[in-house]
């Protein structure tokens, strides 16, 4: 395990020395504190997360490839030693042109989520999510309008012998020609329930020059039980560097619970 961690850190720190410009590689690190206001008398949840992301296109934009690797060090005091988590996301998309202004995309994505490296979990030590998706994009005079349908299939859960889960999400969005972007997503479940409504997500973002701002909201079906989550984020780009600050406000609307506030600060560098 120590050899793996050393290799990961060396890769993150030295990758800029061995790669050329504009290849689609981004390295970064994020430091955050979950539950900073100690909602319900819980502990602070500080963490450090180095990350590597790679994005590229082939065949004149017909084929998209992206991969992300995050390694999280969780310093929450309730653990006897540092808890460590791995996240990996691989996505492949094929873009089919339908005339000069329309594109139909077929996307396959696989996530290795909540991979608990240390300490080991009593159940499965990771969650696997495979997501096929289809997206239609239409260019118009004021930007791009798109619709996307995807079906996340959770084939491994952190609990032993847990049932497979199949969700269905429908997203409608608009990327304007002047920096404003809007999207809304309806979430529902197919298995084990039969077409059950789960909730609603919405996102508003705006970019102008080096400044980017967004706010995202997750509104579950059972607000009194799960609570609304709202996350604003502010980014500033300086050359190849991006500095960002976000803060998650969770448990909004839950009876008898304080809002859980979790800020994070990060920096990334793109090649």
C-alpha cells in the first residue's frame, strides 16, 4: 500500500515535467472540511484529495475519452488512523453528426466509487456504477440545446449481497453563446422499484473571462428525510492554473437537523 501511495504522489507531482502542452491532462489537489459547523454534535471531517484527469478527442471529434482518478485522505478524528478512499471514472463517447447543427452521442461510463483502501470495510469495499447514456445536441443562434437520458446501473454496493440498482435520469440543458448555462435533471429508479420518482437536480453557471460561477441544487423526493443540498462554487483561471472554492449546504429542510456546511478549496493545473 505504501508503494502504491508513493507512486501516485510521484505521478501527480512530476507529470508536468514529462508531458507537452495542451494534451488534455489536469492535475490538482483539494482540501476540505465536512460538517464544519458540527451539525448534530458530529465531528469535523477534514480531507485532502489529489487528483488526475485526462480528456481528449479522436477522429475529428467523433470519439471522446475521459478518465479521472481521485485519492482521498480522510482525517476525521473518529478513525484511529487516516482513512483512504479511491475514486476512478472512465468514459467513452461516440458523436454522430446529423447534419451541420445536430449531434447524437452514445456514451458508456464506468465508475469505481467509494473504494475504501484503509481501513478495510466489513462489506464490499467499493461501489461499481456502469452508466450507458444517449445525448442529443442542437446548435441554435443563442447557443446549444441538449437532452440526455442515462441509466446508472449499480452492480456492486458497499453492503454484502445487496440488490443491483438501476436508475433512470433525464436531463435538459442549454449552453448559451454568452457564458450562461442551465440544466435540469429528473431522477427516478427502475430497480428494485418500478419507475419511482427520486428527486430533481438543477444547475446554473456563468463564465466570463477568467471567472466562473455555478450553483447546483439537489432536491430529493423526501425532503423531510434526506434534505435539500445546495452547492455554490467560484473558480478563477490564471493561465493554466484554476483556483476554486465551493461550499456544500446539506440537510436543508430536514426536521430536527442543523444544516451541514462543508467548504472546500482547491487548485488544478492543466497541460
